[in-house]
């Protein structure tokens, strides 16, 4: 399908200004909040830009609304089709409902249930297809061709990029002293938009994009000057798990001199935990990627720093798992197994040892009959809360001194 605004060509600062005029009454200007915990890591001010508080729970409504708003009336009447793991889905559903267009969104079969439910609640028809965003994108393009609907790309379109770029304008106004902007990167639409925006108001600002180690095509893509695919892999940061970035977004980021860093799953979970505990912000793992980068690479960022919290749509079940993962990564959660004599009082003795050491038992599983236990043995699996890495090390050391053999993993 064609649209009233071309999908190719370099986005300009003037395009972002025009996008802002269109979006002024539609989006929220999300707050920029200082984080003392992150500031201490980089020895200077660090702020978070709370796009997790945006309509639809992420920045995605900005680009989606602008793209659909600029369709001709006849195009909107034929409906729109999109593909997404969740946040673009909700942005398109919200925007289409506001503009009177029928929306169909293709989502991977394993897309988080709350994101699927939210997309439907905004009025979109949801089609579950494929194991990845790439599979969903292919099916969405097929549906657009079959139905005559307009395909709304999640990142690689001029309107989408410039719509997301309004985040950069807000940062420049809310924190004009910023030296470094840190932003999660999937397909690259948000980072590219911010790059265009800040080039017109704060050209000296350094832009650092962040990808999950498990799915990180952008470093090689920028180096090659064209999109380079990677093999999809599992990551908790599903919102940025894009195996191939966009043609336009790659070009913009390469020309802007954007830098890309990657972060581990461990630090993604630590970043989410810090957002919840210290910044009081509910953020999904992809949305916390910038925080994870500061935790993992604190010396890389010149303050003042603004980190974009790009989304807050997280499944509560995933949240509980990631928080436990984050507590473990921070040395505040300990899980182990050990064998005990199968006699009265053995488990009680172990629990009293733990109480004396100040460790809090979260749960305990006591097995007396399994294939690998002798008849005089039992095995206990324990999950403990501790006060930090030093306390965890002390608990392990003292239990070993008391004669317990601990098994991890």
C-alpha cells in the first residue's frame, strides 16, 4: 500500500517539530526524575525519562498515532495492520481507535498475556502467529496484502521515527544540561527519532543505545552501514528482541554516530529491580535496558545522563520471576539444595542454623523418597532472603563449617 507520506528518506529535525504539533493533544509529556542511586554510580546526575507512564504504557503510541493520522481518509477506511510483541500493538490499537480506523495486530504466540489483553481492550483484532516478531511481521504483511489494509511498521518508517523523536524534544526541554542520553534499542525507531531531535537542539549530546546480549544486531549493522540479522534467542527483554533492525533506523543511527552497548540478562533483572525499589517505577525488562547499561558499564556515561524508561507493560508473573532473578543477581536471594540425615530434628536443626545467621526462609521443599537418596537420607531445597552479597557469602561459609554440603543450580 502507498501512504500520503513517503516511508523512505532521511528524517529531519523539522519533521520532528511537525510531529510534535500533531501529537500535542494526544500524548502525555512524561516526567524526568532524578535517581540518586544511579547518580552515585556515575558520580554525577542521572535522570530517568518515564515513558512507562505514557498512554498505552510505552513510547510507541507517539509513532503509531502520527503514522495513522497522516494516512489519507481512504487509507484509514481500509484499516491498518501491525505486528508486535506488545507495545507497538497497544500503541497502534490506541491510535487507530482514536482516529476511527479498524486495527488488526499480529502478535507472536508467546506474547505476554497482559499485552494481548490490553491490545484487545483498546479495540484491535489480535491474531496470534509465529514464534518471533519476525514471524508476526511476515504474517502482518500478508494480511495487509490480502485485505488492502495499510501496514504500520513498528519502527522503519519516517512518521514512526519522527513521532518517537518527540521524546528527544521533551528531554532537551526538561533537562537541557544533558550530556548523554541512554535509550533501549530494538528495531531502532526510538533511538533514531531521538538522534534526529537532539541534533537540532543539543547537537553535542552523546547517544548510547542499549541491546540485550542475546539479541544484538545493531552494533554489526551500524558497522556495516546496513541491517545485519542475528539468530533470535531467548531474552527477558522481549520488547527489544528484534533480530534485524530497520534500513532507515540503521542509516540514521550510523550517520548520527550513535554508540551501542549490550547488557546481560543478570543486569536487566537488576535494572528492573532498581527501578522498582529506588525509582518507584514499574518497568518491563526492555524498558529497564538503559538502567542495566549504567549498572553494567558505569564508567561509560558522562553525566548529566538521561535514561529513557521506554515501557512498563510487564506480565505480573514475569515480574515476580524477574524480581527474584534480580534479587539473586544482587546477592540478596540464595537458593540451594543439601542432603540431611533422615531422622527427627534434622530439618529443624538446619532451620535454626539459618535463623541464627539472620537468613529468612522464603520456601522449603523436604524430600525423603527419591531415586538418588539412600534410605537414611533426605534432601531439602531452600530459597532464602539475605541482606546482600557479604551476608550471602557468610551464610554459605557458616553452613559449610557446620558440615552441610550445598548444591547450587
